[in-house]
C-alpha cells in the first residue's frame, strides 16, 4: 500500500463539496451509532473478563506457544489476554480450535472445575 502525502492546500480543496443537510444528518447518526456500539462492545468485553476472572485457576502454568502467531488485538480484550486467562481457568488451550467464540467458552471453566 502506497502512502500518499498531500499538501495542506490539496487536502483543504478536497474537503470542499456539496454538504447537504440530510447527508450530514445521516453521517452524524452513523457516527453516533458507531460510538454507541463501541461502548456496548466494551461493556460486553468487561463483563466477559469479569466472568472469566470469577472462576478459580485450574493451573499456574503458562499456555503452550501458539501453533500460529496471532495478532495481539485478536487475543487481548479489556486489557486481558483471553487465551492466557482461559488457559489458566480451564487448563486447556482453547484457541487452537478455530471455531470458538469467547462467550461460548465461558461455561468451560465451570465444567472443568467441577469435574
């Protein structure tokens, strides 16, 4: 991907346009909805982490190295490494199973702790 560096004058010219009120209204609504959804996602992630942390640790070991390197943003939610947290609670590395959803994994530590 090439990075294009434009002058301030070019950027200012590109921002000149026909800003109709209905388009600005729709854009403002879209931005507000985006921000609302981001806040809801943050709330859900915090609730998931709180639920995971409510279970006792099944192991003090570190999770094994991942078979495939993953992006940190795919593992870290609300400042917590979900892979590591789920491993400590369940004693099983759940992330190699590609068809997983964090919410579906929440009951697993309870099941493993009770068995």
